[in-house]
């Protein structure tokens, strides 16, 4: 794209009837039938051919690995992968090296994001110093920094000390921040390798009980209610967790939750292969859990989809199961998995997808300029998605530096054709611009 104007012809905003959409100087200038005229004479033309137009996706849970693990991912490669998946903003988790527990580190990540050009990067600050769970990190300083941090998490580790968790919730309440909790009671998961149940017993792998997640969620929603602060539950994975969050919301408490694409689709049965690509934290659960997660996302108990994009170098996954790292890449396949599990099953329409992959995560993260309606005057952060396309997942084609996808060889629907960040195309016909 070379001009300040782009005319998208025949797009279907949120899956509705086809219209034209004119982008001018970073904003949506007009939406309507047949916008051809003097105002569009010098515009770049994108023929949408009935593709679905959504607000740019927002991820609340991305691991970009920089600084410190650039062998897995960098801010540049991670944001390029994000754009290819239809994302215009991602929240970068704090478990880097050094940990993002100071204003200096979060500002470094934020500036790297600004220079990448593919999508906006909002750093998440650590709750505790070094993710060690012993002392609160510089929450106020990170919030007051240029990065303007609003979300804090020790993701990868649980803030298991109830006093530390309470103090963190009290602290961030002053600036309407949120604590995003990795719900995992550490004593209940010592030596755990996969979901606890019949399959773990048959395979001889250490079991990861559902109660290890559910007990922390129950404690934290009570703490959030006690101090009237905001808590967000990361990568919720069990039917029991759904019920706790549903109960907390019925009380009017300030609780939100996310689910990953892989927990919407995959089950513990895949671990029978002993392929470490399926090793993830929290672990893949049962078919019953998958059904409960889908229903909860559909009815709004679970607020949003978040990828938990966790890149690893080849050697960290190409090893025996107990030694393998936990995590999967997910930015480039997220929208396709959501179409497969939620749209094609009739659980969500495209407006519902926009709500759960753009509007709500932007709102939870207090990220202005993203998650906005497809309407005149709004920022032109958009994704043009072809839901009729089908293709087999080939990790060799990924923009991410890592290839640890659990969908290798699986046919999934849909393809991101274009992603626009403030009116500028970051992806053109499926490839990074």
C-alpha cells in the first residue's frame, strides 16, 4: 500500500452484508454500498470478495521472549506472526530474562514493539520481583512509565502467597489495574506432567489435578471481592474453573477470564503419542472440559480468547516428554481454531468472535484505539478474513521463529488475507508486508 487511502470493496463487517470500507489517514472514513467516487479516486483497492471484516484482534497473553530468549522469538518475529494471525495488539508477558519487573525493562519491550511496525505491544509487568512470589515488584513505577502498564502477571508461576496476592490487588486498584493470575497451586502439581486422570495413570506420567487450578481461582475471586479489585484468570482449562468464575460473576465481582485456542480443541488423549508438542501449562484436559469451555465462551462466562503463544527452540521440544518445555505457538492459527470450534459449530457468530477476540481483551487491558467498532471515525485497525479457505497447517510457513504447533498436519478453516494497523497493511494476501 503506497497512499494514505485504501478502499476495501465487498467486505462483510462482522459477517453482515457486503459493503465498501474506505480507510483514510489511519481511520475508517466511510462504510457503505459502492463508495466509488472522487474521494476514492487515488485509493489503493482491496477486493474483499465477501471476506469477513473484523476489528483487529487483541491478545491478552503473548510470550515474545525478548529480552533474553531471542533463540525462541523476538519482538519483531513475534509481532510479525501476530499480524499474520490478524492481531493488531498483543500483551507481552513478563517472564523474560531479565524479568519485566521494573520500569526499565517494560519500557524496553514497549519501544521494541513500537519499532517493529507490525502490531502494538503492551507490556505486562511482573507482580513480584523476579517472579519469585516473595516481594511486590515496582507496580506503580511500571504503570507510570512510558509503557503505561495496566496488567500485571507472574505467568508461568502462580502468585500462591495469599498475602502477596491481596497486596497486589490492593495496589493496582488505585489506577484500575488488573492482576492476571496463573492459577496453579504449586504443591499440588509437583512432578506433574499432564492432566490427572485415567490417561495419566495408564501412561505413568505425573498427574496435574483440576483442583490445583480451581482452588487458586476460588481463593482469588474471594480476595478480589474482598478488596473490590480486578482479577483476570489466565488460560482457564477445567469445567470446575468455569463454575467458579460463573458463580463469582453472579455476585457482581470484578472477575474476568480467558481461554486458549488449544484448550478449546485438543484433549489429553493426544498425550498418548508422547509427542512433547502437546505438553503445555495448564495441561490439555478432558473432552468434558473442552465442551464446558466452549459453552462458557459462548455464554460470556469466559470473556475472551488469548493465545498463550509460547515459542520454544527446536531442541526444547525435540526430546523425551519429561525433559521437554511446556508451551505451544498459537498466534498464526488462533482465528482458524476459533472458527473451527465456535463458528462452524454454531456457538458464536462473527460478531461474537469480534467481541471475544477484540472488544473484550482490549477492554480488560484498557487498551485504547483497539477493539473498536467497524464504523466511520474509528481507528483503522482491521483484519480481513476468508472463512471459506481451508489448508493444512504447515509450521514451515510460520512467521514466528518457533515451530512448536500442535496443529501440524491438521486441516483448519480460514485465512487472514489482510491486516491493517492504523490503515497501513501489515499483511497482504496472507503474507507479512
